[in-house]
């Protein structure tokens, strides 16, 4: 197990390029199973979750070739379906949450899917009912072995159907779309997720020969086709990393330029951080954040405390609530952070409280942060990263604190942020990786 030793109180300066989007990569990589032709993908982030999925695809018989620093080609012309029955497949798939999205392509192209219960962040129950509801509406039969925690799905002849999803699940929508693109007839998905990453997936599938309309809305229509072809695709910059850098700049009083952020695809993320009092300038597609000694949280028009809550797109992404929370600890003012989707995601605040933050954990879903306005800096401590987003929030807290902090279990951070220590050290941070 590795750790970070972080020297706090240093101001950073310079330019940083966001990595390719992790959540998009997990969908796009699964989509290569839909065709026997070659697919080229650019801006693939070098992070644990993505690398494990690429390894899993390779073990399934997909030909994988690295053709550049962030570019790969994939060709699934000889997929070994017998590998799905091995313990090695089940073990590797269970360690990766994104592995669930191989089911849609497998059903669409081969009529069969098998998967052990996926792992991932320990942020509360993350049900998969939406995925299986969609598969069943398309005519697949679902079986769950509760003793071995293995899902078996048979879908020899998928047929288009109308469905109203019980939740606008991003991975659920992606999985159903990939299953439906080669189903017989028309599929209509209402209450579909419409995040930019899902838009990217649908655009890629259309370039491969799919017929998807309604992209960017919550009503998708899919006309099934017999076969898909190869294509070339580039990932969006990771919006979660961009938001993390905005919060980090404010907390550490740093002057940072985030390059090629594709601002028009960020939704309300920049505006939400502006409401936290963080100044920023848009310079083309770059975000410039000046050094700020103080930043003040807005109130609502009637003077009541600002609430920042997660919501389905185009609402505020739940992956950035941890960043908003830690950023608020040194702001002037008070904010209520309301995490609706996961019941365990706010439990990392005890570490921030140990560092000196003033936070009231109202319940598993809500935390009130009373900003210290830098009058009382956080202090360095030893702590453990519980999940990807909380881990980076603790890293930001440690970088702004007085003294030195140790963050254990940084494998969680490595799952979502590539070379994070090297990239931040290039800006002036002092982060040492300890094995």
C-alpha cells in the first residue's frame, strides 16, 4: 500500500492540462466490443481503473495496441467467450465498477453476458437494477446467483422496446444504449441520462453506423442495425479533474491556468465554484484562476445559507461535492452540501474535522461547512483515502494545511487521477510517494 507525504502551505503557479475523462473512457472502451473492426481512441487517461479495463478486454481476446502516449487501437475480431466462464474473468471484473458496461455490448453482439458483482468506491449501495431492467425490456433473461454473486444474462434475440427508466443512471443508460444499437426494431429510452460523456458515446456509436437520435436530451431513440464498423474517437477533458483543480487553486492561493478545458461542455460547474467566491477568467477554452487570499461564499437572494446539491445532468455532478466541501472550509461564509445519491460519500469529513475544519455532519447526506476565512489554517495529520473523490479532497486539504500530512491508501486516488503527484509537483507542490 502506498502513501503520499504532503508538505502544506505552498502556493502553486503554472499551467496544467486535464487528463481524458475517466467516466467517458470506461464507456467508450466497452463499446469496442460492438465491432470486429479496428477502433482508435485518443486521450485515454493512464489511471488504474482504465488500465484494469484495458487489461480485461485484452484477456477477453481483444487485440490492444498502444500507438501513442494516450492513444490505443482495439480490435475485437476474436473475442474468447469461454473466458467469461473462468474464475480469472470473474475476479478481475469484480474489482472494477466499470466492468458492468461490457454486458450491453456482449448481449448486442454475442447474445450472452456473465459478470460477478462489480466493485469500486465504498460510497454506499450502487444498485444495478436500471441496467437489468433495460436488458429485460429488450428481451434478455436475467439470472442472479446470490451465493456466488454472479449475474447471467441471456439475450439471443434482442428486440427494440419502449422503456421509462426508474433513474437517469449514466452507466445504466450507456449499457442499455449499447445493447439496443443492434437489437431488432426501434428502442425508445425515456428518462435517459444525458451527460456529455454519454453524448460522446452516442456520437461515437453513430460514427460506427448506429442510428441514435435525441442525443443530449433525456429521450433517446435507437433504430437497430445489423452491424457496426470501426471508428476513431477522442475523449473529452475530465470535468471532475477540472473542478478539482479549481478548488485546489482557491484553497492553496495558487495562480493556475487549466488548459483546453472545453468550457462549453462543463455545464454549471464553473458557475457553482464562482458562487463559492472563486474568481476565474475564460481565455478561449482555458480557465485562468488568479491567486486569492480570500473568497466569500454567496448566499441566496433572501440571505439564507447557500446549498450546493448534486443532481442529474445538467445539474451539478455528485463527483465534485467532495471538492466543494473541502474548498468551503477556508472560504468566508457557510454552505450546506447536500449529497443525495450516495449515503456514505460524506463520511470522510471526520478527517477534515481532525485537521481543524468546522463541519457539522447533519446526517449521511448533508454537511454544513462553516468557512474559516484562513483565520485558522488546517493542520497536517495522517489520514486514509476512502474513495477517489474524497482522496483528492484530502490531498487538497493537505496541500493547504500547515505542516506535513500523510495520506494512506492512495491507490484510490490513482484510480481516477493520472500522475497527480508529478503534475502538481511541476507547479510547485511538494508531494512524495511512499511505498
